[in-house]
C-alpha cells in the first residue's frame, strides 16, 4: 500500500535557513551558522534530508526536465526562456548551491559520518542510499561532478570533479555497502523509525528494496557504455519493489507554505508554466484516463489534482517505474514475451497508482509480437509525469520523438545536459568549462 508521509512543520524552514549565501557552505557540513544543529544526531538529520530531497526533486529538478520533455510549457519569465533553451549558469545555481550540494548531500554526508561514529550502521546505510539517490540525479544532469573531495568545508573549498564513470562506480559501492549493513544486526539500540524515517517508517526491508531498484536504474542508464550493465540490472530487479510499493514523500499541505508540495507552491507563487505541450496532446488524443488527474480537465493549461495539490506526493522511484525498467531490459535482450509481460504490468501498476482504475489497460497492452522500444518508453514517459527520469530516457533512447519549439536557441536540437552553475564557475577553479547544452555526458554515448 502507498504510504502517506507526514512531517513536522519547522523542518523545511530549518533547511531553508541553512541555505546561506556564504561560499564556505558550499561543500560544508555543520559549521557556525546559528540555524544549523550544533550536535547533530542521525535521527535529527534524517527527516530533513529526506524532505529537502523531495522538495528539490519536485522543484527545479522536475521543472527543467519537464519543460525539455514537453510535459509542460514555459510561458513567462525564466520559464519562457527555458522553453526555448535560453538557459544560463545562473538559472541552475539554486538547484546546485541551495539544493543538492549546499543543503542535501552536505547533510547526508554528515548523517553518514555521525551515524558511523556512533555505531549506528543502519542509519549510515540509509544515508548511503539517500546519497546515491541524490548524487545519481546530480551526475545525470551535469556529468562530471564533485564527490571524492566534496563536503570538506574550509579544508577544501575547491574540490575536484570526478568523472561520471567513477561517480557511477561510487553509486553502486554506496548501495552495496548499504544493502550489506541493512541485512545484519548493527547492535545499536537506535534505529530509524516512524518519528524520523519519513520514507519507510523504519522498515529496513523497504530500504533494501529501494537500494536494489536504484541499482537496476543506474545500470540501465549505462547500457550503451557497459556491455555487462544489462545483465546486472536484471539481476537487481528480483529484490526490488513489489506491487504497490514506492519511495515517495507526500506533503502535508496545510496553509503554511513550508508544508506544501513544490509544484503547488510554484504554481501559486509564480504561475509562469502552463500545462500544455506534447504530452498533453498525446494523452488527450489517446483518451487516456490519467489525463483528468495530470491536467485540469476544465483548463488544459492548469496542473491537475494528482500532482498540483498542496498535499501532492513527490516520487523518487516506484514499482511501476521498476517494471518499465524490466520491460526495456528484456526487450534489449530479445526476450519479447518477458518484455511484453513486464510492460503490461508496468502500465497496470501505474493506472492503479494514479487513478485506481485499470480498465484502460487493454487499449495499450502489447504482446510479444507487437511490443517495441517506442511503446515501452512512451508509456513510461506518460507514467513518470514530471519526473526527471523522462529526460534521461529520451537521451538514452530518443523516445519520445520530440521537435524543438519554434524560436529555440539550439538550432532545433534539444538539451542533453545542464550548464555548470555560476557559483561553481566563480569559486571553484576545477569546474569544467561550460560549452553547450547539447554536451553529452558519459553514458549518453552516440
């Protein structure tokens, strides 16, 4: 069953306060900022890093890919510029500086260190899974990024950039270590639980499943550059999520803005994105019943109730996404019977998750004779509405087949990576040169 996650009102406020503009916060953990915890514990850090991860994933990390993949349309201000790919390093600075590095991964690194020092290896393992989840998203946006020398504060304010292949190896190491440690008794009386684990309420088996699902996803990303990745990804799926399971945060949605889902906040405060475009037209023409919860049936330019409400969820990874991963892997292995079976289950599971009605399945179901890669990725594109994974899928497969909007500044091409943020360009001499948004990252081989 999907799990409704609640959290304490001040958590996000505390995280926002911690996002200072001083350079020494860039890769730093706990320092002299009065808004930071002085003697952090793993339990006190865990809910905040989960919450801020969800807030960032549902914020800039969702908006840029959703615009690029034409699930939404930038209509005014910065969003209109993003819609024609007129993006600058300043536009992505907040996501990097105040989000992934300046707040989330810095505090996850502290959580891991604090938990390890205290002998709380299950907390450390949970931290490693969260680190892999966020670091994986960062490297999929930018390619080479800091990790091995990051989070050292004033001891190293200019960390080197690790190449993406090394980053991917580290993702799997983090997840392997976490799976091993979660599978044994760590001897600590302090364990993640309902008071601090706002993903799985202390269910360590669910964390293990999440780790295996992440490994499968990361292996899938590298199938064009690693001949062994396909088999490795398939091997992980047996231990991943089961039907109805997912890693997600559902916001409380009270009148306080700090408890409201990020897309709802953006739409009520900025309103410079409209919800029209390729996906809107695709679903409307197909009479897809998910249209009524993705988009507002009375106003096609408005976001629907499922993801547009104050208490909407932000998903990291779900069972239906995992089944789409399986379908693609089986199709690549020419196992079309298994591919069609996984595809049909993926669509069924997504219909169940989004509208609690699977009667549309026969309309789009496939057999071993009819299944194609286009079918798999197109339905995954629909299922993962507002997810950054749709941009990764397009870069890997070329589906959906999109046409750049009129007036775009890339000569008809679509973006394949993001510019490095302006704060890095200014302060870290190791930052790679910003070249173009069509720069391919390691796993996006031609």
